[in-house]
C-alpha cells in the first residue's frame, strides 16, 4: 500500500464524490485548490451540471475514463457504497477527507487491494509533501 503522499503524487485525475457548488464548503475549496495545482478534478454530484469548469457526473460509474484517485466528501455512512463503486470502476485508490472514517469502507478497500486513506485532507497532504502538481516533487 502506498502512503498518502505517494498516492497524491502519482494521481493525475481525481474524482471528487460530493463536490459542492458552495464556495464556502471544503467540498468546493479543496478540489478547486487541487485543480489550481494541476490535478484534473472530475466532480461527482447528483444535483450539479458543471463545477470547476468540468462536467459533473452523477456517479463514479458514469465517468467515461479512468481515474487515479476517488476523493470522498460524503458522510462516513455513505463511504461504504462509494468505496464499493470505486472498486467496481477499477480505481486504484480511495481517499476519505478530513473527519471521515469508516471501518467497513477500509475493509472493502483492503480486500480489493486498493490504496485507502481516511481522515486526511488532500490540500494539507499536498503542502506537507511539497508537491507542486501531480508527480512533481518540490522545486
């Protein structure tokens, strides 16, 4: 299993489940910041059509291309199904944002052999690793 910073460094395309239209919410500000640093953000939200200049998909299964990482901004109770869906689409890694923890979601990811991170923030980990973009070490 890769550690959080390695997962982030090696991910170019991040599907964000629960991406928000509300610019005051972390589910908006975190993906927007990651996009500014060069990650491709694919928003997943059943009630929006476009976010971050990208089309919004209703579910992970609707995304027509592979993703490197599934980032989850949903309650822990919803994380289990999101991880199941991530496994079904062949995502190599799942990341539950800060404050989201799920024993069952972790078990599903581990049994499927995919990388799993919980209760951590993409933006904080990006800064801690000194990443300036996907697969780019500090300059």
